[in-house]
């Protein structure tokens, strides 16, 4: 009979120990959940900081690009110029060293930016995309994909004076042949 109270005591002690372990496990689980929530918050803060940093870099690049390139031609360039081009170097069959070309170039701007129209006998033959950066004019033209004669034309005008603009035009044609022309633009003579 003495064994029953002892057994009852041991069962109560065992249940009590079991409860303490369960309570301790619940406390550890709560602490772990709290740490996980803090980690999630820190991760969210980190991601927000990365987005903020990237937006600052994008803004910085945007400001840098807007400072260096213009959206309108300066008054001394805007308008119509006569061009005289002379072939100085050629690895293409259709261009011969010494070839001369005369065209009219018109420097224009609108809401899309700056560009240059090239006219021959008052007929539009090409529209250059333009950039004006640090007193240098860079023009680019590429034929469309359906054109039978693919060509890319780059012009760098880096000698800009009041009445004369000089530079180089490079034409890259079929089979990557290249031809270089010296370019001289002058203001039309007023009559």
C-alpha cells in the first residue's frame, strides 16, 4: 500500500517536470519567432535601402546625361549649312578616294530632341540622330532592315567655329567596308 502513494508522487513529479519542459520549449519557440520577425524586418529594411540606392544612382546618371547633352541646338549651329565632303580613304567599291559630295545640312530640334536633315537638290535623303556634347557634334544614321544596301554613317564634327564646322564622316557599308570623308560645313552666302 505504501507503493501507491509513492507511485502517485512520482507520477505527479513526472507530470510537473514534463510541464516545465513544455513551458520552456514554448518560451524558446516564442523567442525564436521573435528573432525571425526581427530578421524579416531587417531584410525588408535592407531591400528598401537597395532600392533607394539604385534610385539615387539612376537619378545621378539621368542628371549627368542631361547636363552633358543638349535638347536644342545652340543659335550658332541651328539652321541650314552647305556641306562639302571629300573621300579621303575607301575600302568600298562605291566610294573612290577624291570623290566629292555637296549637300545641304539642316540642324533642327523638336520635342524629341536634336537631329540633322540632309538634303540633296532640296530632297530629303537622310535624317541623322544627333548629340551635342562638350562642343562636339556626333551624328548617326543607319539604314532600316528592309533596305537592300545596309549602311551605317557616323559623323563627328569637332572643329566648330562661327562660320565653318569641320569633321569626319565614316560610312560602313555592305560586308563591313568603310569609307572616310572629310566634312566641311559653311553657312550659305546671303544674297
